[in-house]
């Protein structure tokens, strides 16, 4: 629980420990961060990121090392949500391409098997977060999103196919 108020010219922020589940709720986290910044009389930085969640399940953001383990596991499907041009310039082995910016993205994703775990990535992590959110809305649960995207993969020197 958290709340704020003004006392004279001061801004006061109160909080108490709550249920740990609250901290998995993006709306609660957003409220908490906004309240802290309000009480400090500081603007909220533009780069504050909250976990992508729908249905109470956070999207698992994973680093390059963990993503590589998932991408090479036979039960996982690698889903590259970059543009066709980006995909053609280089992609992960076994990657399936579905452009997250395509108008029919949701329709095409809906055709995928919801029981399969997906390792999802884009170039930097923004489009894949949106793709994961769409997939969650469609009932997908086993989703892992590459932190930093394909750029992080390349920077780490991981293998790329053309």
C-alpha cells in the first residue's frame, strides 16, 4: 500500500509492505514509482520500464546466455518479430519470422501452437515486448523475451545465419 499527500510545502510519500503479489502487478509498480517521484518533486525519467504483464503473468525477460540455451533447446521455437529486411540480413538458427509491425501479426500469431514455449526477439527489445503482450492476450503462456534484442545477441558474438 502506498499513498501521498502535501503537508505545507512538503510532499509526503507513505508506504507499507504489502502482499508480494502486488509487486508483480505493473499498475502497482507504476503507481509506486510515480508516487516516489512525485514526493521527491522530480519528473519520472522517460526510460523507466515496467515488466510486460497480462493475466498476472510477467513476460520473462532473459539475457543472451539464457536465451541461447532456450533457442537451442529442441522444445523451444525461436520467434523473430523483426521486419523481413532485418531478418534477411541475419537471424538465429531455426528462427521463425513473423513481423510484429505487420497488420496481420495477431492473426498469424493466433495460428501458432499455444502449448509450445517461444523464445521471442526483435532488434532492441521494444517490438518483442509488444509481440509478447499480444501473444499473452491470445492465450500464450510460455514466452521468453530477449533483453536487448538481436543487437545484444550480436554484441555478445553469438551465431547468426543468413
